[in-house]
């Protein structure tokens, strides 16, 4: 690129975040969230190899979509019914690295489940992150119910849910979206489309390029965005939130993302994805892309970046240390919380 | 006290609870203007409006899932599944979700909701409007399972269910809706979830039942009473949690026990009752625990002859009582 | 209308069926099927009032959609996974009035279920009409599986399924259509949209005017037709069948119809539908409409019509007589057919 | 004969049946190139192609429903549900459809299909990758329910299931997949669906189990043998139809019985076994039927301490054996 072209490109980029009204500080916060999520995620795999984390499921490659979407929400007001790749999303809404590491080590004080659920089954009441099962797409309907209740109670809350593209094949996804469409609820479904459901490729999952094509059939807005482009996801989500808040109905957002890792620590994607595909995919790194954006916009110096990386790493180190040393759950507590402990209210 | 039908008990409970607490709302197919296919919600739409008495799309999983979500955000949903036969599509939302919200979140989330569904046969409903489904749910920890058999209990138990902090499956035998009449106390009352009730005292044998079968057992007990067989009839009312004490106390007295249920014999909830009695009441038993139940065929046929062949009846129960008494 | 205008209109109509390549005799056969279905249906309600038929569910108002669609199929080759209003459809595919009346009276020789199922749970293996439950929309997926098997076995068969518009809200409907779209199966879903699911009106069922809007989201063709217009439905179905047979994928057809009767004999639609709406709806009689078409095209004289009506009535009389006198099932047969009687193959 | 793992038995059965009969096909999530998350279908995709080894969309109700439809049109589907925990969304298609096709059509339609699903815990699967679901299906007339516990049986029973004219639920305990090794006979053989097998002869008590628990019972029996307690261990293999004869014959001999299952205690299929023994074996019993089972909590937590607390273990079973033997 010539000097001139590069300068033009930079200006265009600056204009993008400025047009969105995003201050440099906000951008750096988002960048930090992505870096932190990536650092935690990478560490999980190390812990897995060390035999300390029996199960790992990853959000690497999805960070821009999640952080961009989260930035458009009001933490603790708007709701998230997440899915297992939403680490970055949840961090952006208030989950701490320690919170998360407590769940990786299945510790008693893990706020999501007290070590009962596998890691990445996020839940944090105070952040309005709802509890989820492993059964995909069930949470979509919960988000619809949350949105219905918000409206019924006169609360200005928007309910967001995330799923993978494979999970859109489930009946629950359909039943939820239809219900949201009928009642024009403040509801947003973000599909993180990474081309695979474990090993099942997109072409065997659906007959369309993007499930955004389904929005019209529910009477809702539908949009497909480049999920590697944080600002694009932010913009789409912000618009959807505004729609929801002003009574103009729900939105379906499809963010095209990359699944950097195998499905989980129990999978090996080289078994079913050709090497060229993997290679090309790995070049779509959303964290690097946003870093480049910030650097080209002169918002992030190499030192700043270094510092952020280091801060994140040591935050993760600390979280791992504390979590590893934390108490495991009591065996006898297995009987607790089947029913309310305070009895019929 | 006024004599009313069982479904009036249901309706009054819903009405009172909705009037008492504006977080309570009703959702399901045809619960609105029509007032439900059995008219359990009649009048509520006019009184509380569409947002609180919502005709949902035809989607049972969504009915339960929306109920769960609304409970997470502060409402108290009472979902109606039009027929228990059509609850199966919502199985996952009930079993994996509603039943586990509290447990999987280590007590940090709660899921107070009620799922009402008419069940049972003998009404020419054929294979898909006659089923008993309580065994599926009484097997799922995290759910309470309630089946009233009188108008008074229908009202008192449903009011308790609405106030319960956990998910309650509330099954109403559709043949009892108008057949079973009884007095409903004036004024507010709650019938606690849990305790069974002895509907008829007896000394020779114990008969455990719920729903319509309670009444058939009472009829049967009456018919064998003249033959000198004194049968005690326990109406379980709540299957989960199960009132072991009332059952075992009775068996200790009578030394003979039978369980009567309309569901298929094998793996029906009567198997659990029989196992409990045979396990914990072993020392007291003078005879094997008898089970009178529907046969192991998929469901109740529509034609009258086969429907009758399926249904446990007062006559069949009386026969079993005679056999058990003389064992 | 002036003489001239009326003549022009007639010519246009003639052109319609001629353009579709439909011989007058075919048209009369279709008309007869509609008249027969209507006659049977009306008789059911009489039997219900007489206390002879404990349960009645009706297809009045749907006849043109069903007969028009059936005319585009090859009976005994193409498949139907029907729903409970499909009396006219099934008659057109080979069900006889006696077959049906045996099920109304729950007789032993009822070919659909031997008196086990409620009436209108159609099933006729030789006509490739598959057995269905009462649980709506489950049969949609069966039709998809049938189509998959047809293709796998190299059979030139198309699988058709019918549901009401309410049933499209179910997860099964979605899962089935998505599957059909992925594999571009010879599959057709005909939604008979009569504006109500029992008492639940269209606006509370979906956020769109026609679920045909959903076809694009499955990568399939979608079309909305006037279900009172037999020729329009025939044309749409024929095109869908050709698509299916030539490997060009599945089709979703939405036929807008009228529900003349209450949902079933257990319902009273006056409780939830305003009188003006009912009155306007009852004017949309598809049988009358086709009769008028035939008369204006001079294909049906008053005498012919009279004769057809009478033949149908006496056919129904005969069927009722025979069915009423037929044997009920044996109580002891309740134990049969839980499993194969010939044991493991 | 070669020593192989249980999952190899599954794989060989599928391979042989697909080679034998081109109507047989396999469908499910990740069964294709990946060969299934447990590799049960490894190699089949390469051998039989995509149309016969189909990676389906992520939709369990469709997996079963498409299987049903394909069975109605002449194919013999073997559907894989990735984890038994995720079978719930297909509950309706299994219970209302597959199980009833034959009955509701008065025998004019048939629905030969197999649904395979890995179940059970002790593998750090947490709440949603550990469940036992057999009780739900063994309660449903029209379904056969098979649970193999050895490589030989896995192969022989699965081959029988594929050839069975009716729907068969085939549950494989995922912890047995690689843990349990054994000889698989050379050449073709079928293990009939129905008969249980006595895995260890004994005189003092009868222990009924299935799946992984069979092995835990055998370990427990071994450990109490030195104490003079002779335990007979019956591997049920098939829950539906249930082999009452083998169970009752054993109880007649030992006069003491226990049922061991990993599922939640209340309403688990062990309740039915206990009810059958207590009912039909009443005269022979010297002690109440004991049940060793998972506790009544929603499911098995992920953390090790609570997972262990949940699982019946050889030690817990041995304790129960001692208590029963000395009753
Ligand atoms: C109902 C259900 N079926 C199967 C599974 C097993 N499973 C877990 S994740 C997954 C794939 C999900 O794919 P997708 O929705 O695209 O999300 P991704 O993992 O690609 O982000 C499957 C099949 C499950 N969790 N739930
Ligand atoms: C899963 C399920 N839920 C509920 C019912 C009860 N039910 C029978 S028909 C019906 C309405 C169906 O409406 P629609 O699909 O529009 O068909 P229509 O009757 O209007 O032709 C309902 C709710 C059912 N049969 N199955
Ligand atoms: Mg994906
Ligand atoms: Mg309709």
C-alpha cells in the first residue's frame, strides 16, 4: 500500500468508530476484553494438557462477535442467555477470570454452578447472565420468556441469546423465534456461525448460506455480519437493541466467525477439515484484526499492547493460582438445592 | 360451603392467585377467549387481559420454555398443556431445564412455575387424549408432582403450587373435571403439597391411589365392605415428594397393600410405591403387594370395548381386593 | 355482468383449465370428490348429534385445497402424511366412504386403525397414506424420511404432508423442513391456513401473513395460493411435484382456506369469532365456487349436478348403513400389535 | 477369538449389518467423517458413503422422525443420539410415534428402527453428559430396551436389534466403551433380545443389574465372596421385554434380592424389578428387596467429589450385599 492509500484507509477506519460514537477508551476496553478472553482460553488448553482441566471448550475466533455485541448492551440490565463459547461475551458483561477459573477447576465457590456443571456453562445472576444446560438451543426460549417478562413488568430490558449455527436446526430455536416475532419482543438472537457443528459442515446443516434468511419468516429483522469485524457486530447489535427498546421488535443477527480450535478437548478437527481450509480459517483472527485497526488508527502503541497482554496474562496467572488452591465442593452437598431450602414461600 | 366440580376448584385457584399476585400469569393454547378446551381458565381473559392470559402459538416446548424464562425474570407462570398427551414435545424443557435450574446453578437461580395438564382416560379420547404421564415426571428430581382428586384439593393444592418456589407438575384427571363434585370451603385456604390423605379407614388392606382411581377404589371398597372386607383407601395427592409415612403406617396396620393406577403397569409410578412398601414395609406384609393398572399396550383405544378393557374399574379393583384379602 | 363480460369471463376460465391440460372429465371427477367429501363430512355431524359419533373433526371449507393438491399426485405412488382435516384428500387418493365410516363407528375392519384411533386419523398403506398420531406436525418429519428413503431406494416418489397453520409453530415442522431443504428432497408441505388453531387466531400464531415467507430460510420454494381455488392449488402442487421429481428440491405451499365448522365437535367457534367474520367466511365455499366455475364453463348441467349430489348421498347412506352394522373390535384384541406377531424377522 | 472393546462390538455389528442389508443406514450428528464422538461409526462413512452414513442437522426430533419415515418406506434406520442426555427433545417422536406406529395402525404399518445412545456417568460428564434414561423408555409399551454390558453382547444384541421388526432403544454405557474388554466370537452370531444372563452363580443373594453396574456388581460379589457371601449376579441385558423367569428362578434359590442401578432411585427401572420380585417372588423372600441406586438429585455433578457421591460403586454395592446377607 502506498503512504497515501494507507493514510486514507486509516482515516476511513477512524471514521468508522467515530461514526459509531465510540471513544478511544471504549475501543481499548473492548480490545482488552478480547485479549483477556484469548489469554484465558489459551490457558485452558494448557491446563487440559497438564491434566488439570478435564474438559475445555473454546471461543477462540469468536471474540470480536462477542465483545462487539456485549458493548451494545447495558451490563446487569440487559440479559444474556449464553452458550458455551461465550467466554468473551461474559467477561465483557462482568464475569471475572477468577469466576471462570473456579468453574474450570470445579470449585465450590464457582459462581456459575458451584462446580456442578462443566466449565463454560456460564451463569451470573447479578450480571443477568442466565443459567444454561448443555442441551443446545433451549436457552433461546428462555431469553424469549425473559423478554416477555421484562415487557410485562414494564422493565426496559433487552434479552440476548447466542447459539451456534448448528443449533438453529433445533425445534426450540424455531419455537423461540416465532414466539418473539409474534409479540415483537425486545429479543435478539445472535447466531455465531463458524461453519461447523462439531464435524457437521454448514452444507449438511442448512439449505441456505445464512440463517438470517429465516428472519423474514418470523416477521423480524435479520442481518448477516462479518463476525470478525468487531465494529460491524457492535453496530448491528446496537441497532437491534434500539429496536427492541423502542418496541420495534426482535432481531436475528448472524455473525460469521471462525472456530480456531477443535470443537472441544474431546475433538480433533483435522479429522474432518482439510488442511487448506484450516489454514485459511486461522488467518481470520479477530483479535489481530482489531489490533491492526487500533494500530493503524494510532490508538494502540506497541508498548500499550505489550502492557495489555502482560496485564491479561498475569490476571490469568493469578486467577489460575487462586482457583487451583480453592476448596472443592463437599461431597455431601450433592443433596442440596434440589428444591428450595427455605421451603414453600 | 358450596358443592362444586373439580374444574371449578382449578378455576377458582387460578382466579384467586392471579388477583392476589400480579406476577402470576397463565399461558397455553386456547386459554384466552375460549377459556381452555376444558374451560379451566374461563373468565380469566376477560378479567386479566391478554398479556396475563396468553394464547400461545401451538408449540409446547415454547410454552414451557417461555414459562421458564419468565420465571427467571420475576414472573410466576402457570402453563397449561392442553392434553397431557401433548406434553411430550416439552419433555426436554421440563426435565433438562425447569427441573434443574436450581440445582445446576447451585441454588442461585430458581424456577417457580406450574405446569397444568389434563390426563387420563375413559372419555373416548383414543390413543392420544387418554394417557397418564405422571410416572415420567415423578422420576425426575427437581419436580414436584401433584394430582388432586377432589374439588377442595384441586383448589387448595393448585394455590400451593402457584406459591411453591419450585416447578410443580399439576396433573388433573379429565374424567374427574365434572364427574367429581364436592364442597369447596369458603375463603382462602391452602392444601399443602406433600401429605397424602386417608379417604377411607379400613383394617384389612391398604389401597393406594391418586386421581380418578381414588374414587374407583372408594367405590370398590364400598362394594366389598358388605363382604366383610375393610379396605383403607389412601389418596396420594402428591407423588413427589412421596408421603411414605402415611402409606407405611397404613400397611403396618393392614398387612396387605395394593396400588391402583391407570397408567401402563410396567414402570408406572405404582412400581415405585410397590417397591417402597415391599422394601420398607417388608416386616409387616402378609401378602405380596398387588398392582392393578392399565395393561402394557401403548395406550387406550378409541373404541368402547377396548377402552373398557384398558381402564381399571371399580369392579376390577374389587376383584383384586377380594383376592388380596384372602391371600 | 353484461352478456359480453360474462362470456369473456367464461372463456378465461375455460382457458385456465385448458391451459393446465385438464380434461372436462378430470374436472368432474374432482368436483365429485369435493361433493362426496362434503356429504360425508356433513353426515358426521348428524351422526354426532344422534349420539352415534362421539367425535367429529371436519374438512369443510378445505376441499378445494385438498382435491386440487391430490389431483397432482399419483395415487399409490406418491405419499401423503395427512392431518385430520384431509378427508377430501384421502378420498381422492383412494379411501372409500365405507373405509371412513368404519373409523367413525370405530369398527374392527376400519382400515386405518381397527377402531383404535379417533376418526380422521387416516391411514391406508396401499394408497401410501401413512399412519398419524394426534400430535400435530410429527408427520411432517415422517414425510421427510419417506422422501429420503424414496431417493435412497431410487424410487420416483414424492412425499406430501399437510398441516394447519398453527402446526407450523411446532419444532417438528421446522426440523422437518430444514432437513428437506438440506437434501433437496422430493417433499411438499401443504399448509392449510384457515386462520385459526382451535381458537388461537393467526396474529397470535405467527408474525407473518403467510408462512410461505419461511421457505427461503430453508432454501426451498415457497408459494401462497388461494386455497378456495381448486385450479390454483392444482397448479402449484403440480409444479412442486415436478420440482421434486426432477431433483429440484422441496416446496412449501400455503393454501389459504376457510374453516366452516367449529374446530371439532367439542368446540363452538361462536365463542371466539365475531359473527361478521363467521358470516364472511362462510361465503367462501370452495365447493360452490368450483360448481359455478363448471357451470359457467358449461361443463356441468343442473341435472348432472343433481345426479352427482344424489349419488354421493346414497353412497354415504350405504357406507353409514354398512359401517353401523359392522362388528366392533374384540376387547381381547387390545393386546395385539404391540409388537410384531411374527416375532423377530 | 479376539479380545476387543465394547465399542468395537458396536462398530462390527453396524458394519456387518450394513454389508448384509443395503436397507440399513445410519444417521445422527457427527456419525459421518468423524465416525461419531465415541467413534462407534468409524469407517462406515468411507465404506458406505454419505447417503447411508448421514451427518444430520443438529435436531434430535428430526433424527428420530426421519428414521421413522424412512422405516415406513422400506429402510432400516439406525439412529445415533450423541448422548442419551440429548434424547429428550426426541421424546415425542419416540413415545408417540415410533412406539405406536404398529399399534395405532392395527398392525398394518411397522416401524423397524434402532435408536442408539450412549448413557451413564462416571466420566466427568457433568449434569448433561451422564444421565441414565432407560426408565423413561422401559415404561413405554411398543419399545424394546436393550443395554449390553459386554463386547460380545454389544455386537450380538445390536445385530438382533437391527433385524428386529419393532423399534429398539439400544443404550450403551459410555464408561464401558473402552473399559470393558472381552472376546468377540468369530463369524456371524446373534444374541437374542429378551433373555437375561446369570454372570455369576451364587446362593446367598441375587443381584440384578445392567450396563456398567453389572461389572460393579461382579466386583462387589468378588470382594464379599471371601467373607462367605455368595452373590448371584444377573445381567438383565434387555429391560423390555423383561426376563422375569431368570430373575424369579434366582430369587427362589437365594431368597434375597437386590437391584443395582445408576439412575435416580425413585421411579428408576429398579423400582419395577423390585415390584416384580416383591410381587411374584413374595413367598420366597427372606428379606426386603434392596435397591442400590443414584440419589434423587437431578444428575451427576461435574466435580469429582459429588460425581463419586452419586455413582453406585463396587464398595457401596458390597456394603449393601453384606447388609442384605445378614438381614
Ligand atoms: C440437543 C443437543 N444435541 C447434541 C449436543 C452435542 N453437541 C454439543 S455442541 C454440538 C454442536 C453445536 O454446533 P453449533 O450450534 O454450530 O455451535 P458451535 O459449537 O459450532 O459453536 C453438539 C452436537 C448437545 N449439546 N445438545
Ligand atoms: C402437539 C399438540 N398440541 C396440541 C394439540 C391439540 N390440538 C389439536 S388440533 C389443534 C389446533 C391445530 O391448528 P392448526 O394447525 O391451525 O390446524 P387446523 O385445526 O386449524 O386445521 C390443537 C391445539 C395437538 N393435537 N397436538
Ligand atoms: Mg457452529
Ligand atoms: Mg388452522
